[in-house]
C-alpha cells in the first residue's frame, strides 16, 4: 500500500485473527490502524459485536451484497436524515451482512441503501461513520492489493496513501475525526469511495492490474 511506493503482499484487506497472525506481526502492531483522534463516537462495542455476530442474528439480518454493475453502487449517496433508531437498525443489517461476507468494512450502498453510512472494522475497531468526508491524505503512497465484497472473485493492484484522515458523525450525531494508516487508511478511502459511486477498480492503472483469485487461494476478504 502506501510509502513512496512500498509494496505489501496480496490479501491486505483480509480479516486476520489473533490465531492466524504471526508473532512478528503481532509485535509490530503496537497501535491500532484506525484511531479516533478527536471526539468520542458511538461504536460497535464488544457487547454489540458479540450479539450481532451470533449465527442466528446474522442469519436473520444479513442481506446479499450488491455486485458491480448494480446502479446503487455507481451513484452518489445521500446524507441520511433517519431517526437514530432507524440508523441503528440499518447499522445492524450492515454489520450482519459484513460478518456473513467476512469483510472488514461495508458501505450502505453495498446492501442497496444509497445513504452516506459506512462501517470500518479493521482490528475490530467498530467505527460507524455517517456522512464521512476525507480531510487529508499523506503524499506517501504504497502499492497494495485490494478487493471488494462487491467485486467478488478478483483483486487488484493499486496505489493508496499511507495515511488518511476522515471527519464524520456517528449515529448519535457526534462529530469525530478518525485517522488510519496502512490497511486502516485503505479501508477509510475504500469505504468513502463507495459513497460517491466509485469502486476500487476505477483506480487501477490498467486492466492487467485486475487479477482473478486463484482457486487454491482464499478469496480476498474485503470491504
């Protein structure tokens, strides 16, 4: 991903558990890759995560992820004006759908709802951002692989900024600022792109940079 153009291996948006991460990776991960730097947003805390990840809850709430070519994925989303109870219900559906698809992030258009709401769940951050706006990106970039729940069966090689900062509201209307680096920055940019009808494939330099997931590989687990 980012860094004057450093390179990270295929699978950078994968959800990695503590069991699968190697000791060196765990040692290097001293800071969360998504950090709230201003404000104190409502988020998907451990209690909500446990409940919303239960098999029965996911089965009842998850919906199919819309795929590339669906008009809702290629249009600008609107700022939501829903009451809080309806926003939380929508977030539950988004989270359950993300869990079912094994993603680390999801945007409302991916479940067919054209509203500016995303979940960013790198390192189980549980960040829910309403009407997020990119505030800053670093000039340093990194070449990385990227996939999308809405472009199943493929991944692409592209450049992303090393660090990104976004300003958003939470579902209670509290303003906050979130900063991410490496995969954190990647998910911030990937999810906010969805809200303007942009998929990561639009950032590829050529069609050769879009590659099928090999049968022996685990499919790209993405946002």
